[in-house]
C-alpha cells in the first residue's frame, strides 16, 4: 500500500460566502496529494508526461463530513490500496483538520492515455516498477 500525507494551508480565495472551503477546491487538494504520492514511486507527474503518458481523471467521488475554514491546516492523506494493473490507477483520500477531525473522504480513478495516439494504454513496465517496493 502507498500512503502519503500532504499539508495544505487554506487560502482565503478557496472559501465560499459561508467561510467554508468551497466544495470544488477539494479536487485540487486531492491532486496535490496524488502528485506527492506519485513522487514516492520515484518519478513525478511531469516525468510521466514527458514519457508520453497522460493521466486524466475519469471518476471522482467525495463524501463531506465537516467543513474546513480559512487559514486551517488540512492534511490530505492519499492512499493507493491495491497495486494497479491494466489501465487504471485508483487513489483513496481522507482530509483532516489540525485537531484530527475527519473532513471528508474521496476516491479518484485515472486512466493512462498514450499522448501520441490519444488512446488508452496499459501501465508501462517502467511505471509498474515504481510500485514494486509497496506491493
């Protein structure tokens, strides 16, 4: 299993009129967590793209429990619970405030696209090797 933690400070512009973090901002927080989790594999999103692989999100779900507010420190815990195979990468998320309260949970599914053909492709061997020490 891959598990990473990323801390994010809520910026004023990320809040809505009620003072809560705007619901759509969590997709960005999840992306930050996912990018950092990918670094644990030994390469960055940028390096994956430079090798001709794009990774669009095809499914995003979230369940809200409690709000976060301006200037809160949010911890995004990102998990990859199963070794990917085939065409998909699945990440699970939990966001916590500084007091340890669960703010939300989510799941994001991505597929791999060959940049040259714009078609789905299998996870290449060099990419799969990044998972070896975790699964």
